[in-house]
């Protein structure tokens, strides 16, 4: 069972309403909250530092609720949820925000809205740009540790994973894109991202080290000669997560323009034959590329702990 802190009927007054007349004076609002959090350490230590200070939560809610004018309860609720996730170590929030005694004759008690969000859902809603749906689906497999994001571009995956607490090294040959990635990381106060400008397609592929990374990600980048170098850089037991276009996408949409930038059917399994395949799929996948559907091959594979144990 999940540990929870519950706050019932926290009341404050706010200028909230669609019409100027409604916002002319503050009206009574009430909030009920469920906050999922860990309490085991606080239960042993009896120390407020090891749990969430619900008095601080209440003060923050009142500060936000009374400090702004809004037309919709939805707007206030979104700001409350965003602030609580940003400022307190909660895993899930369920919030019921309601207007007490609204100026509608037939409603004798209250009218309100309920929002329920996990921390991951909140991050996905606010992620810009959005990560690949396939990566999100594999988060439960992804080990904590150092992750290499290959051909990272402006860092849609590096930034997203850093926001979840991962250490990510982003490599790309586009120095301008990496500079923008770091600027975005600083704006979002993300400290777990480093970058390195590398020409991954040079005749002599760069040295990525040996058994250095806990996971390696490659999304929509196909450079067949570099695969052995990636596997060499992956720790035993580390994960290789890969997705890129199938030849079907080129044949249907003429994208990518050159068919050699697309995988043939079953080709990815051959390129990763030294790894233990945990997941593999080919076909039309939703949310694959910039939120759109695409014909792709998707793979999750693990580097064996002992040579020769790939199956």
C-alpha cells in the first residue's frame, strides 16, 4: 500500500470566475489533497526532515491560490499541481479544488474539478520536445547510472531523462545543437547532462570507452559500422535501446530520402546478434517521431555478463 498524506478542506479566498463580476471580489475555495510519499524513514527517526511538511504544503497552496486571478478552476489547479511536484518529493497527487457556494442558484454546496497525476505523467505533459513513446514505455527497464544518448541533437531524450534523475552524456556532431541542449538544461536547472561533440561517421569512429555506460540510446540514427563500438562501450548487463525507420517508411512516404538510412526487415536483429534481446517489434508505431506515427523497428537488448551467453 502506498504511503499518503491527506489534507482535507483547506480553505482560502481567490478571485476566480469567467466574468469580470465574478472576479471583482475574492470567493471561497477549498482543496482536498492526497500526496503519495515515503514515510518509512520518518516513522523510525521521528524527524520532520524525512517526510513532507504538510504545513509548508498548505502555506504554498494558499500563497498560490490567493496570489493570482484566474477565469477557470482548471488554471489554478494546474499551477498548484506543478508547484507541488516541483517543490516537494511526492510521487502522485490527487487534488480536488472546488468553489464553495458558487453564484448559481441551483448549486447549493460546491462545484469543482479533480486532477490526478503521477510525477512521470506531469513530466510528460510538460516535456518539450516530447520523448519517444517507445523510450517512455521502457523506463521501468532503464537502470540508474550513466546513459549515453547517441546522435542526441538538441536533447529531447537527454533532457527528459535528466529530469528523472538520470546522468546522461549526449553526443552529436552538431556543436550548435549541443550548445542549445546545455542552455535548455541550465534553464530547467538540470545538472545531470554533459555533452561531447563527436563525428560518429568519420572513417575512424570515435573511442567511446570500454564498458562505461549502463545504457545506450539510439533513436532515428542509423550508422551500421558504429554498432560494435557502441557494444564495446556498454557495461555487461547494460541495456541497448534502439528505434529507427524501417524500409516501409521510405517506400510509403519517401522519408528518409535515401533508403540506406532505413532498416530492412530483421536487419536490426542481425546487427545486435551479440546481445540478449528483451524486446523487438517492427511495424507502424504511434508517437514514434515528433509525436507522429512511423514505420520503425524497436529493440531493447542486454549485453551478456559473460561472452557467448547472448541467448
